[in-house]
């Protein structure tokens, strides 16, 4: 499972986004590898809001349709994650870290890996899961 951040979803659906073609190519590549995507409810909320405000209702519907069709999994935060969310948001307050990003760090800790699709290069180069493990951004990483 590969973690998908808000920027990836927005780029995938918004044809005017600078990362649109790269997001489509990466999704096709991962599909060929039978790799699945996973995100969080916080990312879904942020993505839905940004798609509606930047692109329009049709874009928001396209995203939700992908969810309805089961094209990606969703990890839910629960009350047991509250102290970790607060700890992360405090630790990265200088960026600052929002709930969506904190939820993705927790998801990485749950999955025990940090493979992510994100347009947010600065933050996901800075964040660490398990306090020291770096993320590997598959969307922005240069091809070998």
C-alpha cells in the first residue's frame, strides 16, 4: 500500500495542476504493479474542500466516486491516536503541520513504511514517522 496525500489527489483530478501528468503516470505505474493506495479521512476532507473550491463540484464528485468504487483504502484515526496527533502537531508547529499531515504520519507508523505520493516536498522531506524514519515521496522522486 502506498500512502496518498491531498496534493496527489488534487493533481490527479485537476488537469491544470502542475503535477497532473506526473500523478496520472505514477498511478498507472502503481496499478501495473498491483499496488494499492491508502489515505485518511482527514486527507479526504481536505481534498474534497480543495477540489470544490479550486476546480468545482464535478472534481469533488470525481474524487468521491473513486472512493465509492473502492479505488483506495481509508485509514481512520481514533481516540487512541489523539495524543500522537497532538505530539506531532506540536513537534512540527514551525511548518505548521495540519491534521491531514499528522494523520499520514500515523498511517505510515501503522503501515511501517513511509512510501507516499505527495506534491508537498518540503513537509514530507521534514516529517519523520516513528520519530526518525524518513518518507519516500514516489511522486517527486527522480527516476533511476
